[in-house]
């Protein structure tokens, strides 16, 4: 491997330490303890782990954690009623409903029920619209983490060609907006893009957020490019075990890129750290 490894461990630890220090200052000077409510509907195993990790990290940073675990059969009306209570609760500064929600619940109705001021996921159209308009906004955590990791190896991004593979509201679109705001030339590629390998080979910055294990091969990477792998795919590893791999064929890409994030231990760690940072930001904004 010739690429620099962009290691999520120290980078996320530094973000968390900064949040913890700022939270301690808010508590000391203003008696304010930022609170994050995380709502999980159902028992999806991956979501259950994510929610547990979020709660643990929240407490470790000195913030207040409120976990709401609702049964799979919870109705949309019941979930919306909980969100209305959390919106009105002054000790809750951030609200995150873990996605996906069960199929009988309209995820857009849920996202839009969250007060934009408490929308630490940055998914409310008010926040995505503000981001797209270049206004102050709560920005989705994973894209924030991607940008932060990128800047550790390349602080100035202006003029670079960025290709984002994936167009989800959670990652692809907001990461493209952040790169655009950094004055990159941004292409959003997706499943209907013609000659995807050729498009990827244009990229100085290649962000993979498609959710397909090792779809991006080494020969899709331009020599010297920076590769950010957002994929978290659980695949069989023999003997009934599983392992996590990214959307990028890591060993191949690491021979060609100048820097690359690993999976696990990359962007995933940053998502939680940026969630804490967003909760702190939301609390500070609400305190005026
Ligand atoms: N599911 C997977 N990633 C996320 C995330 O960042 N936020 C929410 N709410 N759900 C998710």
C-alpha cells in the first residue's frame, strides 16, 4: 500500500475531545448541558448497534442522552407524537430518528416533523435547502465527517475535481454541496451514470457512497487521488462470521490513491463524532 491512511480513530477522537471541552465550558458558564434524543423504531440489529454507540459517545462527551426505543409496530401517529414532545422539551437540543424506519411509516413525514433547530441529522428540507443556498445550517453528520477527513490531508480543496458516487439525501447530495462550497468542481454519479469508471478516473477527490461492497475498483482511481469510502457493508467471512467492507476495493485503490479512508475505522467513526458536534451547535443556537 502506498497511500496515506486517513485514520478515523485519532481524527474522531480529536473532534470528540473538542466537543467535550466546549460542553464543559457551556455547563460551567451557562449551566447548559446539551441533550440528544435518539429514537429507534424496531430491532434492526445494525441500527441497534449504531444507536447504542451514539448514546455511549454522547455520555462520554458530557452531553445528556435520551434513548427512545419503540416497538416495530409503532404507528406513524405515535412516532409523530413523540417527536412533538421532544420538539417541545427544552432539555432536548437535538433529535435523531434512526433510519430506516419500518415500511409502514413515511420517513419524510418523520423528518419534516422534527424542528429544524433540533434536526442534528440535517435532513429537514429547511436544513438541506439552507445548505444548498450557502446559509448557516445543520449539516448531515456523515458528509461533515467526510469533509473533515479530507481536510486532514488536503486543507485547500478549491479547483479540485470531485466525484461523488451516490445521490442519497443522507450522504451523496449533502457531501456534494459541501465540496461545492469548498469550490471543488463536483460531479454526482449514480447507478444510471454512463461509463462510471471513466467518470471516477477524473476525480482528484473520489467519494464512494453507494452501499455496494467493493464496487469501485483500483483502476477507477486516478493516480494520486484522495479516496473517501462511506460504505459500510457486512459480508460473509466464512465459518458463519461476517466482516465489514467498504464500497471501494481497498487493497487495489490503496496502491493508486495518495490517501484513502479504511473500512472499518474510517468515516463511520466520524459520523458519531460529528453528531455530537451538531448537538453542541444546536444547543448553542437554541441558547441564543
Ligand atoms: N442510518 C444510517 N445512517 C444514519 C444517519 O446518519 N442518521 C440517521 N438518522 N439514520 C441513519
